[in-house]
């Protein structure tokens, strides 16, 4: 029996673990991969206090080292379901059941798909959702980045240092990214903006294993379609929460609803980070969520005793 099980080892989960151990709680973090947290895939993090510029992977390593030094225990496991039995929380994993007095869900979110023809078939064959992971494969080639938010523009800038040409395709008439990122993109010679445009299809060719060859675009003003040759397509059109395994109140998109203390609709279960219904999906907010959730969980566990 643990005092607290934290599901997810990204920034929110590790922050919660650090706080929980300081409260004296017997704590376990469950993570399904050795490398956790979407931030690990960020080339550069520039808006996190105390670190004017640091890679996402390096920052995650600092979190992980800190957590290990204060005594946070971690285990690699796939969580299948969560249920309540009396005052106990039962976490079913691929390695068996675990028990805790309280839970924090910090499972984050994964990139959404465009759901257009060719996308699924060409994943890892030119279609990617992570420039830092796959960008080096496109040295001196042409790539298309789909999206208009911070992630899309930041990764278009990263790819501009690798690829010969970067097309940034967005369905609206203006980008949503922070102004500093937009200004950098506008000043980068090999980035070309294509606004008011949808990707209708991703087309692959080649004998045996197909690879991305082109995209079919539609201008939303003229309704005309055209082909654009490319070697790769990087997609940034939002995120989907990893919350299917837990039955608590969620919004229409599956993000967990919480109160100000990160409490969910189920007593003793809390949520933190990108998996919850939050005003901003940002690193600093995830870390704050984790600290608040751990504090609330500690109060709850004390009330049981």
C-alpha cells in the first residue's frame, strides 16, 4: 500500500513526486516509457523561469535527477485502469495491481492527427509529429509543417536550420503563435507561410516502402486545390489527453475537469498537467499543477488517518 501513486513521469508528475516525498508520503511514480514528457521533444525551451535557453530533454533530466535525489521511486508500467474500493485506489497495470490511498493523474497528452488520407500509412515514412526526433532525416530537403501555434512555428524554425525549404501551412488567415516566434519565422528566408489552406491528402510513392512525395492543399478562399512536392510532413494541430483509463468527469475532448486544488470528481483522485482541462498547456503550469495536487493529496491522506 502506497500513500500516493502518481501516474505519469513528466514535469507535472515529477513535481508532484518531489513535493509528496517532502511531505513524508510513500510515493510511487508510474511511467510507461523511459523518456517521458512531451517537453523532452522540444529543441529549445525559452520561457521557463531560471533557464533563458535549455533543451527540453536536458530540462527533463534535471527534473528526473532532482526527483531521484530526494527519494522519489519510479517504475515502468502501462496503466490499464483505475478503480476505488472503499478508501483504497486500485491501479491495474500490465504488471499487476497496485494500491494507494490517493492518486494523481499526470499522463499528459499526445499530438492530434489530421485524419486525412495517407497520414496513417506514412507515419515514420515522412509523416512526423516531432521535429527534434525526425528533423535530421530531412537535411537539405523540403518539408511541410502543418499548424499555426507555438509548437508548429517553433519546430518550423528548428527545421529551417536543417531543411532546404520549409512550408508552414495553416488553415486560418493568421498564426496563433507568440509574436516573437512569428517574427523569427517571417525573418527566416527559407520559411514560406501558406495561410487559409487545408491539407486534404498526404501522398506517398516508391517501390516497396512508400515515402512522402507531396501533399494536396486546398485554398479556403478560392476552394482550388493544388499539389505541393515535399519530402516530409510535420503535424502540429493540437493534443489529445491520455485519460481513457480513468473514469472521472471530463470535458468533451477528454481532458479531466478539476477544482482549484486539482481535485477530480472522484474523492482522492487528482489531476495535473496537460491531461487536465487547463487554460494553458505550458511547462510552468504543469509544474504548478503537480505541486498543488501533491499538497491536496497530502491533506486528503492526513484526513483519512
